[in-house]
C-alpha cells in the first residue's frame, strides 16, 4: 500500500469533535510495535472537545479550526498537515463534512469510523434508527472516505447483537467498545493491502 513508509511509522492525524475515545484507542495502538502509524496531530472543530485532553496528555500537536468558513479552515488545515508531513487522516467522531477538494488532496488516505453496519444508516442518529426499525443487529464500520457521506469502500465491520431491552445509550456503549478494537484492526488491514 502506498501508505507504508518502510520502517518508519506513517505520520497520522486524527480528527475529532467530542469525547475522543477512539482517539485514545488509536494513540494506544500507535504506541505498540505492530502499529504502522504514529499519531502526530489532532484536529478538532470544537475547542471544548474532551478528546483534546488526550493531545495534551500524550504531547501531540493539535489544531482547533471552527470550520465556519469551510474553505478557509480547510486551506489552513491542508498547509498545517503538509508542514507536519501527515500522510494519513483518521476521522474519529468528527462532525464536519470535508469538501470534495480536501478529500481529493488526501485521496485514499482518509479513514472514518461509523457506528452502523454500512451501507445501512448513513449519517446521524444511527442507533435510534436501528432500534426503530427493530434490527436484530447493528455494529460499526471503518471505511475509506470519498465525496459521498459514509459511502467509501468498506475496510472492516463488526456486528453487534441488539438485545431485547436495548436503548440508544446501551447500544452506543456496546458498539463503542467494538469501535476501539475495530479501528486498529482496520488500519493493520489497510497497510497490508
Ligand atoms: C463514535 O461512535 C463514532 O463512530 C461516531 O462518533 C462517536 C465518537 O466517539 N462517529 P468518540 O469521540 O471517539 O468517543
């Protein structure tokens, strides 16, 4: 895969908007010897994102951009990522939609994690919709990002059984535990392609 840079780990940025539990799991993974990536940058559109604390804790550079003017924010971001030699982007609970132009510049080098079994339940409120439809299973998906929302090539998925008294909160929690395992696995897969 073009992402691999021999013996050195591929410099990776993680984009977040909230809690950052996936960021934390990716940082932990990145520190293992088997990891092909290092986390060198954290980007958030939300200055109050709890996940920014992990950047502080692990001494990772960070940038907050409000995306009010998407074009300006993205252009700033592109130059920052270039200066920092970032070769891979992992979206992890990032609530902004990147423009076609941005995605083109990082073609095939942006991954996202989504809390449903794509192509089912793209977009928001996935758990609510899965429960309303009486689904027996839900889960999570890691996929490449293309210009259509939650529609890029699927790397890996993990199925989770929905129990009888499942609530949105309990389902979200159950799926999140699997997300933390799936994202590192998906990264290993992407580098072996
Ligand atoms: C995850 O469920 C992710 O799939 C979704 O947003 C949530 C982010 O959680 N897109 P966290 O910020 O990684 O804890």
